[in-house]
């Protein structure tokens, strides 16, 4: 059987090169079993197993890659092609890979990104093929980004040129939309949700006009009940860009996970959030396995004083500046300050730069040896591998999505309409899923973590945040090393 062959091959490799990860053989047998049975398997990995699972996943595919499709992000594809496959090749093991929009005809592993997955699903190229999806906890967000539509002023021009008979109507509708958007903007260069009636008026007109240039046919198909729609304003040029994103992309791709056998690897602690998304997509999990690891990590020093002000108070910006000064003063290593609020982040960056000079940078991957990097959570998660290991992380604001974001507001509104708890079912689980990967580099460097958000101690759900951060030890006061 494929399971036994994979087990023996992997065991031979591990004898040559030992690995600290204890689940290689288990993962290999699970993947081989799913490949043989063509079933739906969900494997829940410990978040600390980042990039350690490749060998257990690839060995069964080296033995049987026929009809297998692996969906990878750009970063994962680079690692596969530049690191994992060359290492296997040095052991005499080959894994033929196929890249392109058309399926392979031989016994090759078909590699594709998330945009190509969507296209292959629409074209019917995935039938009877088995999907292999690492980091399945990121699947919804990556599909959402791939399905996103962006309508620029140039796209409006192309639409008018394609239908000169309707130019006056299109210009009138665009001008009406522009006046409404700029009137309702609360600040310069704001993001404003588009009114559903205006969008419907545009779609009704486009249906009468006939075929339109890309991307307008995709806009016509986007159901406003299941898509978020907003405008990003440019007050300097008095122009705006129209953005559309699906609320729940898996539900916009019916049958994607239901009709194809699949192996999903999830590395998130928020297993319930992942399961809820998969259940909504009708993923018929026949095997669910959780590969936990013993908690042998050293406790991380956590500085989180009680009675800190809440983010919506007037003194919060002053509190952040004062505490950041104390935390940064005299530190010889890298400090990363995490803050999603753009206005507050730029203000804090400017004030810290006035205090510490060129040490302070904004979202730069080349700081000084004792530099201070102020950045968004998403930027840090994407670029942390390009930075030196930090000595400390300062969480200025917990990564709870703001309802000022049109996409978040639309998703919250959808959950409200379903009678669900939008905070505990959406915002909190998504925030908790970011904490473990964000502090992982800190644990490697035995650094310290500071959380300056008063909600950690002032809200009941703060206990869930502290639980996610385990193991940690309280740091009661800041003393010099």
C-alpha cells in the first residue's frame, strides 16, 4: 500500500538526517491514505510546526502524484522549488512538477496559486483531481484577495468607449456616484461603502448595453448580497477607485471543496474558526487528525500592566508614547511596534523618531541593529522572515479588525442578519489566529512581549488572548538588564 511505502521511504530519509519534528511519519501515512482513498482529510498542525511538515507531505507525492494538485502561495512555491525539491533530489528522490493553466497529462504534481485554482475550478479542470492545500487556515483570505475586483477611472473610460451610445448615461451615473461618495467622506482619502441602489442602477444599465470589456463582466456577476463594495477616494485628484471583495469566498465557489477529494493542512490554533468556514463550504471531512506537540517552550516575559487606558480614550496616544519610550530606552536589539490604526501609527512613528532619531523606521526591512520598526500586523507577518529576530514586540493595539473597514463592516452586517455573535464568531477568532505566528520570532530570540492595549485586562475576552499567548510569565516592572 502507498502508506507502507511512504512510511519506509520516509523512515530511511530520517535515519540519514534526523529532524526534531515528531510527526513526519504520522503525517506521511495520513497523506498517503488520503491519496489512495481519494477522501477529504483535515490535518490540524500545531502553529509551531511552521515549514517542518514539508517532508512528510512530499514523500507520498513522490511515490504517487497522479491527479494531485497542490495550491501554494508565492512564498510557499519558492520554498518548494528552491529548498524542498533540491534537498529531496540530493537523496535521489524526484518529484516531477507541472506548472501552467492546463492540467498535466502524465504522473506529475500540478502546482498552482489561488488565482489559478479559481480559474481551473470555473473551467472544470479539477474534476477527479485531489487538492493538497497547505496553510488551509489562510485559504479564505487568499481566495478573497484573488477574487478581488478593482475598478479604476481608466476602466470607466473603456466602458464609455465600448458603448458610445450610452456615454451620457454612464457619465451621469458616475458623476452622481462621485458627488455622493465625496459628500459622505468623513476625512481625506477615506474609504466609503457604495450605496446598493446606485450599484444596481449601473448593473441594470450594463445588462441593456451587452458585452463589456474586462473587468466589467465580473462586476456584473458580483451579487451585492455576498460581496463588499466600497470606494477608495483620492481628494487630491477628485477621483475614486471601486473595490469589490466576496464576504465568504468559499461560498462563492460552490463545490470547490465538496466535489474534489482534498487534503487540508491547517496551522492555526483557532480550529473552530477553520471548521466553521469549511462547514459553510460543505467540506465533507471524512478524516480529522490533530497533531499536537508538547509545550516545551520557555515562558515569554509579558509586560501588560493593569489599569491601562482603553484605545478609545483621549489619553491613549499619550499613554502609547510614554510606555514605548520606556520600553525602547537602552534596548540593544530590534523592537517591533504593531499597530493597525494608520493615523495613530504614523503619529507614534513620528513622535518616536523625534525622540530616538533614525533608529525609528516605518515598515522597512533594513533597520539599524537597535532599530524600532513601526508597522501593521499584516506587514509584520509577511516580512518577519526578512528581518533580524526582534528583541521585543510592542503590541500597541490588538489585531481586532476595525468596523471602519468596509469589508469588515459588510461581514459584520452579514453575521448580524444571521443572528450570530459577530465579535466572538468573527473578529476575536481572527485576531487570536494572528498572535501565535506574530510572536514566534520573539520566542526564538528569548525576547519580551509588551501589550499596551487596555482591553487585555479590561475586557472578559482578554483571558482568551492570554491563553493563546501561553506559556508566558508576568513582567511586573521594567528594569535595566
